[in-house]
DNA sequence: CGACGGGACGC
DNA sequence: CGACGGGACGC
C-alpha cells in the first residue's frame, strides 16, 4: 500500500466511499473481499470484533476508492447471502466517522445532485447533460420567482445513488456537481403560469428588470428601456424552445388590443419559435414588451420580446418617455381592474395577415446565420470583453448576435456595469465577432468588442470555465 | 472612458 | 437489530 492509499483509508474521502455492512457473525474479511472486489478498488476491509473474545460483532466496513464503487456495491449486494446458511446482509453507505451519527444514510440523500449551469440552460438541457449517468427522475432549475430568470443552479435527481455518484465524479468540473442537501421538508411544485403571471404583473421587484407601473417618474429612468431604437405596435416574440402559436397568442392576448399573432417559420431551420404579435395601439405593445420580455413560459424558457419596425408608428426619442409613461398609466388601470378569472380567458384561432419576416435584433450589420451554442463543458478558448453604450443589451439578444460566428459558450454581463464577457470554445469565431461587431450598433446600443484580458488569478479557485 | 459572477429548493 | 482498528509518511 502506498502512502495515498493509506491516507485515504483513514478518512472518509471521498465522501460516501465507505460501506457499512451488517452480516452474520460467521462472515469473514475474506468472504467479504470475494464478494465485493469486483465493484472497484477496495482500500480497506474491517470486520468489527469483540475485543476479548475476538468474535465478529456482525458489523463490517468496506472502504472503496470511489463513492460510485461503494454505491454500486451497496445496490448490488444488499440482501444477498455471502455464505450457505447465513442471513442476508444489509449494506449501507457508512456515516462519516466525524459525524457521530449511526442513523442509516437514506437514498434520498444520495440520489440528488446540485449543479451550477449556464443561465441559458433549460430543464431539458440539464437532463441532456446528465442522462448519460443514469435514469433521471427529474431535473429542475432554480429561478427567480418573479422574473423567471434562472439563477444558474439546478438539481438532478437520479434513481440510484451510484448514478448520482458517477455524475459527480465524471461530469465536467464547471458544473461543480455535489450531492444536494436534503430538502428541509416536502415541497410541492407550483407550476401555475397564471399565478406567476399575476405576481409578475402586480409586484414591485427591485431586483428585476421589470418595469414598475407606478405613478412616480422614477420608474422610467432605467437605461435598458431605451436600448431599442424604435417603439412600434408590432412585436417579435422569440422562444428558445418550441412553443405553439396558441401558447404565445394565449399569453399575449391577456393584454387587450391584439390585432393578430402569427408563428414565423425560422428561416435557419432551428426550432426556436418566432412569433409576431401586433396590437392595435402602442400602449398595449409597450406593456406587452415590458412585461413579457424575459417572462418564463413554459417554466425554464425565457421569452424574448422586441419591437419590430413595421414602417409605422415611429416615435422620436424625445417622445418615447412620454409615450411610455402614458402607456404605463393606461395599462396600469387595465391591470388593476380584472380579476384572476377574467385574466384567464383563453384565445384560439387567430387569423394571420401576411407579415414580412423580422428578427428581434435590429442592426445595419449583416449578421451571419444563427448557430447553435456549444455545451458548457467545452473549454473556453477565447473570451471577449464588450463595452455597451449607453446600456447593456439583454443576454438573449447578445446570445442571438454572438452565437452567429459559432461555438458560443456563454454571455456574462457584469452586474451594474456596462460591460460583459463572451466566451467561445474556439478562437476563430471570437476573432470574427470582433472583426464584424466592434464599433457597431445593435438595437441602438453601440458596442466595443475586444479580446478580454485574462481573469484575475485566484489560487484556490480552479477549473472554472473562466 | 470600461474589467471579472455564482451554491439551495414557495410551507 | 447493527457503528469505528491497526499502524505509522520521511524533511
């Protein structure tokens, strides 16, 4: 035995790599080794014996090199007989020696992992990443309840402890996968969109980008409101996952005055839904944009809503503020009136007048076609530093723009500043993005695009995506 | 001018 | 019911 083996057999390292066995007193270390050797590297077997009589107390510990080995052995060997005429054994993950507890470790504590993920991840993205380790019972993303924005954290529940252990051991380090602490109590998920919608529309949420439709003038001073060049009655709704026309129309028809709602076929062959919605008045469109841009529908899927230049209803920059204030006050009255039942009216069967294809990105730059984002477990090969003037573009718009050179990994905006970072898994797309986008204007926001300096060194932080 | 995030689940 | 030993790195 070399030094590392000896050292690790003294500690409960890695966590959950040691088994606690309850056996007949006749079961010896040799018998245990025979039956458990195939599950992995056994670092130690200890049969607990009476100090005086040297007789086994029917309790043993088996230390494996890895938690996944211990978990697999537990799953396979629990209830088996190791010798003729002996009782079936019980196998548990041993409590760590420092814990002092002798309570059985439940599967509940071993099958759910906690991960850090890109904010753009949906539940399906999460499942895709982790399904290679085993059957996933569910995957959920932690989101801001009001804005629907992902917090970049998620849970994945597997069916078996060995699957969770393998995921933790083998998944990309950037996920920072660890076992999740058990929930304090039983939680029941609330996936009522309308509940969320109502809270979205009534709450004052200082932490979100939602527009506060209050009476005071401070509500329209945020810069982001003005990042778009134009305000029109016509909106482009973009969804990262497939949605039906009926879903989007039902949602946007909650706001009065809808002219029509038409699903656009994505010209790039992606299944990102693009839906054009037009209202018969600017106020409704302003309200819909402010309230539904970033709204999570279905849960995990943030909708993007931008104005489309339909050739009419252009307003001067000077007029925007007044327009939005008027719209805000008008819509505030509308929304303070109806009851929940009235809000829940559904709409179907929209006739769709011909509308020319538009995108949510307004720019004179000739952008390449949309490309897929690469998975977060890729290695960052190049990173861009982007400065926005006067205010940052939304992350979804930035993804739309910066993905078009290929191998985009993540967009990160520095909170409270007009700068952000764009991570690519290849150098070439990053350099092409600089060449095409530096100094250009997107949705009225001028960007400086350059290579980022290397991040600050933090010796204790390792294996970040950057 | 303009620089580096982030770990917990509606009872 | 069924929970914690033995032995000792190497500047």
